[in-house]
């Protein structure tokens, strides 16, 4: 079903396409223009064009159609499965693998591999594009994530994430020298108004985000960190570390690329959760991969 979003303009003279993209996080300006052209947008009950200037108090209604799913197909891609039972499995994802299909990455993803391995034994809560996916990690982040095989397990695990009782611990190499060994970054995260593909710390259309960190070792101008997520926002660690002036080494979106680095140095090392059937607390650890160890050796010599 389509989603109807109603907004009220607080200023005079703003173009409606810009107003929509600024106030609906998931829509770019070009996407807003497409909806306007398709008659999915009204201002004070009337369809308008993309150049329409809003008045203060104008009521804007935006109908967002349900996204058309991609046709994810099973692919025989090797998986590093750390644990598996009839309810769930824990996978150690390599750096460079995309979690689910999207435009530009229609195949070769973790979901394609899971469909081959599990067949139809995956939860359907997140639709056919993301079957079984309870939480995600970025393409260039390595490490552990959990996959649900049925809806009951998916809901139970998602509730633990919502209640902040789901353990997620990462290790990263960050740029710069940290003054304090331990710290907490408590700053809300939302979509960037200047680049809709990026997230940022902002008070507008944002959600609370909390990251705890400990400096494992300081290597001159770089720091090896352990990080624990209290919340799980998109790109949270990368955004938070960039916000305090210590971006993840190799992150070319929120930091800058470094010679010899292929993607950010960020690893999902530990997850812990209460099993949805047995009620037992389970915890799994993924040792640092070779690429991460190589970075530590390199920065130690710098």
C-alpha cells in the first residue's frame, strides 16, 4: 500500500520539490519531482508543478507508492556460518559483500547466498528483498550479523534490538589522537539535507543515537577502538566518529581515502542475544580479519 504524508509549510516562497526533499528523509529532490509529475503531490488540495511556491500554512500531501521489489535470486556463494539452527543463523560477512540487492547491486549479495543456502526458510518480515535480515552492516564493514529463519524469531530479535538488550560490539581504526580512553557519543542522526545519500548529526528529522567507545591502543595519529552500539542507526559509528573529528580510517564518505586502504577499517566483532526459542543468552565473536591486522601492523610502523 502507498503511504500518505501530510506536511504544513512554515515559510513563504519555498519551491515545493525542495520543501518535500528537505522534510521527507527518504526522498531526494529528483524523486520529489517525479512524484509531483505523476500527480502524487497536492498543495492545499490541488495538484501543482515542481516550480510551485508554497505559502506559509500551505498543506502539502505526498503519496509515496510502495516500492517495487527487486527479484532476488538464489546464488551458490560460499558463506562463513558461525552458528545455525532451525530459528536463526549467525554469518561472518566479508568486507566488500553487500547485504541485500539494490539498484546497482542486483546480485552477489548476502541475501542471494542465503536464498541458496536456506531456500524458503527465511523470515518474510522485511519483504522479498531482505528475507531474514534483522540488522545490517555496510558493504565495506566485515563481521557478524544475525539472520532469522522465521517471523517469530525475527520479531523476538528485533524487539531485543529496540530494547537495547542486543549486544553489538565493533572494532575500528580511527584517525587522530584521543584525549580520553573511554567515552560516549550521544548525538541524534538523520538524513543530510545537502546529500541525501549521507547521514549526519542533526536535530531535524533525526533519531537518538548513542555509541560507547574505548581506546584499545593509540598508534600516534591513529587509534584502535572498541565500540558498543546502544542504538543502531544507519552508518552510526562512521557518522559519530566523524562528528567528533576522528573518522574511521579509509572511510571515503565521512572521512577521506587513505593510500593503500580499500574501504573503511571497521569490523563487527561481537553479537549477543537471547535465543527466541530456548531463552538462552548466546554470544559470538569474530576475530579480526587479515585486512584489519595488516592495517594495525602498518600504522604501528608509521
